């Protein structure tokens, strides 16, 4: 998957668990887990909510990498 993320790292820095993170941005714990594993790419709105919570730019948490063919 071309979208990489540092969500788990940011959560660890602030001591927020997956369940609380989900509640803060309006999704389930499972969605946060799937994002962290790279199994789910968040919508632009969700990515912005997550970045806003941490006070950083979206690009600080989510990076797009082209897939090699």
C-alpha cells in the first residue's frame, strides 16, 4: 500500500490508546488499528482530524509513496 503512516508513533508519544484516539476523531478502535497496520487509508477529512489532534501537518503523519512496478 502506497500510504505509509506514523500514527502509532504519535499515539505513543502522547499516551493515547487506539480506543481513545478513535473516539477523539469519530471512528472505531478497529479503524485506528487498520490505519496503523496499513490496511486502511483514511479519508482526507479523517487524516486532517488526526493531524489536527496532534497539532502537526498531515504530511508529518501520512506519507504517500509510489508503488514500484
